[in-house]
C-alpha cells in the first residue's frame, strides 16, 4: 500500500511541477528558442558535412552568414538566426514542421527539461523537426549547448518581485560516476502579483536538510529575489529553520496538501477516503 501511495504522490508532484513549468512562458521560450537554434546549426553542419571553420576533405560547401527569422509560438515570438551557405542550396523544414506539430513539440521540450536534457530526448525532437536523423556527434553538441543555456536561465537575475514563494522537494535516482544514488531535488516556485507562477530554482542536494535549503534560499537572495511576503512549504524542520534564517520577514504557512497527506499517514488505508473528505 505504501508503495502505491508513494507512486501516486510522485505522479501528482510531477504533474504539479509540469504545470508550473508550462505556465512559465520565459522558461518555455528559452527552451524552444535554444533548441530550434541548435537544430538549425546542426542541420547546416549535416548539410555541409563540417562544423564552423572546420577543415576537412569531406566538406560540401561554405557558410555565408545568417538571416533573421521570427517564429510565432504559443509562448510568444521567437527570434532565430537561420544559417546560409554560399551556394544557396541549404533549405530547412524546421519552421513548417514546427508549426504543424507545435503542441506535441512543446510538450516534448517540457518533458526534456523535467527529466534532464538527455541525448535521447533531443534526438527525438530534432528528427521530428527536420525529418531526418542527425549524427551522434551533432546530437551531443546540441545537448551540450542546451545544458549551458539552461544553466544560464537557472542562474538568471530575478527582476520582478515574487510575494508568494512555494518550496518543496522530492527524491530522484541520479547517476554519478557510474553509480546510481538517491538525491533530493529542491524546487522553488515564485508567484507574482498577477498570479503567474515561475520556476525560480531546481537544485540537486545529497539530502533535504537545513544546509541544503539555506544554500538554495541564499542563492535566490543572491539572484535578487525580493518582495517575498508569504512562503508555503511542508513541515520539514530544516526547511522551516532555513526560511527563518534567510527570509525572517516573511509569513510561513504549512502546505495544505502536505498536511492532508501527513494526517492520512496515521490512518488505516481503508479509512482514507472518508477521513480525507472530513478533513477537507
């Protein structure tokens, strides 16, 4: 029973996280823009059989700069630089294919961010966008570029105030140095005065503790987090103490969902539904 309950909690948490990501238009725009730009670069390299400034006997042509192209998406206008070749033979199907499969591709890009920028995910997206398979070297380069850009986004300066801050953590299996270990994934979601939710931070830690939460909150302060008036989280002792130390001016409230889950832990499984209704 416990395993089933844990699985349900994991699915619910993942759904909530994906929902928060889908509402963060800046993050989605960054993912889409960087993915499409790298796909265009990879497509040109495949067409020329050479990277930028690479000298090789198999080269089929030379680059001739870029032209600008705007793509209208559900998260706003995306500005791209489309590469050109001197012979004018290079053509891309990215724009037509993206417009045709936008909803599915946005969902795939969102999933790529939630699960980590994996080679498999990027390979699937690039093949859908371009209609052909890229070399493993090109895919690896695209993954590397996306990792760098997502890291830049994760450390961006927080310009607007976020009066509401939601903090939570879950544990995931992470491969490090050839070994699989359980690590805590700490998540901070900010809500502005218009009710828009933004993912402010997603950090790995060896475990959920006072020091790990203090480090995350301090890093948010360092990125100019300001205007916080109300924090919601579970009743983790280390997290509460970290909030008191780093954000002493805020009001804290125990998460309603976590409270209900904690209460149900003291009840027999068969009484869950009736007791949950009464608690609500």
